[in-house]
C-alpha cells in the first residue's frame, strides 16, 4: 500500500496557526506528540508549534497525498505561504513582534474563528469509513478525489 501523508493545520483559540505534515493514521496522535513536546521541561529543540499550546488547540486535515517527498514539500510550502502561520516566524524577529503584527493585521480573526468554530462543532465533520479518518465536511469532496481514497474504495 502507498504511504499517505497528511498536511494538517493546528489553530489555537488565539488564532495562532501551525502547518505540518504527518504519516500518522490519526491527526489526534500527531497533536498529542506536539502537545507533550510543548509541555516538557526537558531542554529540547522545540518545534514552533509549542507556541500554540498555552490554550485550546484544534487540528484539521488540509490535504492528503501519496506523492513523493518533493510533492509533499511543495504542498506543505504552498499552505505555509497561503496561511498566516507560526511556521513563518523568522529568525531575528522575536515571536512577540510577530504576534503583535499578526493581531494588528487580523483584528477580526478571533471573532471569525469563534463563529466558524461554533458551526464546525455542531456536527460538521465527516468520517470516511474506508480510510478511517475524520475531516471537515467541506474537505470531503476533495478527499474523495484523492488516490488514497480511490484505492480503498476500488
Ligand atoms: Zn476515504
């Protein structure tokens, strides 16, 4: 069977976002790893995603691919470009500045997030039985077109 890589988005209550990729079957497994890394006192080289974990965090699927490493890198890069995420925190600029800029540039984001979040928590999720993954209802049709899904429904 082909390896499926998921490109995912984590968003916290403050509107901070992080784009990542994983081959975990469930996104919740990947988030658990991020979470425990964020909480650890050990002096490890923390991934920028730890910035999200001072409040509630949601994880959602952006896209799945069975493509090679190059394809995955391009896809991930595309989302990082499109989405205003903490992955973009560049060296030399402190995170605090980045966050302040972000809040300034996105004054309505938090309100919007709560509104959307409210509608997504009221059952707007789709669970694909054959792939055994959960996704946003709106990603459903894109998921149906993926090779991974087609292979499983053959
Ligand atoms: Zn499927």
